[in-house]
């Protein structure tokens, strides 16, 4: 059966609400534990039921996590902006710098923007290019050797197949010659038998006068 989508609203039935709370609470705590284990995250989870009963989960010390949260909130208030936004801006700046550096390195590997480099940097770039070139040459040579080996294997297979076809042709030719010789012998035998019959019958013939 297809599960029906449950409308998210307060459950009026008290028994159903308590059962749902118990099931969902266990599910949330399980997901929090999995997130902490998989991602090495520190998690603190506090839940109060409708009757005021406390449920909580923490991946480490609950008090230490609460104090850490308070300190993070105080630092955010002092800076005047949320801490996660600072981290986002810092991350964006770092990624932009890395992208610019990698773009410049790529252009230099292509032989561009070399005037910005000093002698030591040019020497290091030369070694990098030569090392990459050697790897390319080795890869190309390996590819050539593999292709040559494959062609030789195909050549050997073709020669073997050609030899088999030649043997079949010779065998077929020998069989054909034997059949022709047998037919010729039968013809000669039939002619001989016909002559003997004529002689035995004493067919008339005329001598010249």
C-alpha cells in the first residue's frame, strides 16, 4: 500500500499524540547520533514533552556544549553579525584565492605570464613542466607498445587462420582430383566393355575389294 502523506498539524487525539511523540523522539535522537558518528559533529539535543518531561541527547558533555553555544552567541553579538555568515564569507574568500592561484599556475604552465616569476620560480616551473612532459612521453610510449602488441596478436591470428584455409583448400583439391581420376577409369572400363561386346556379337564388317 502507498503511504499517505500526513498533514503536519497538532494531533487532537491524546493517545495518538503521545505515541507519535515517542516514535518521532526516538527517530530524532537516532538521526542525531548517526550525524555525530558519521560527521564527527558535536550535537546536543533537548526535548520537553507536553507534560514537561525532559529528554536529551549529547555526543559529549551536555554542559560543555551549552557553554560553547553561549560563548558562540556572545561572540556573534559582539561582532554584530552571525558567526556562520563570517565563516561563509571567509570560506568564499579562501576559495576565490585558491581559484586565482590555480588559474595563474595553469597559465604559467602554458607559457604565459612568465614575466612575473624570478629565476628560482622559473627553474621550479621548468622542472614541473619537464616532469609532466616525461610522464606524457611514458604514457604515449606505453600506448604505442600496447597497440603494437595488439597488432602482432591480430597478425598471428590471421596467419593461423590463413594456414587453416590453405590446408582446407589443398584437401578439397586433392579430393576433387581423386574423383576425376575415378570417373576417367570408369569411362575407360565402359569403353573396353563395349568393344568386347561388339567383337563377341560378330558384327558384320566389309573388306575392301
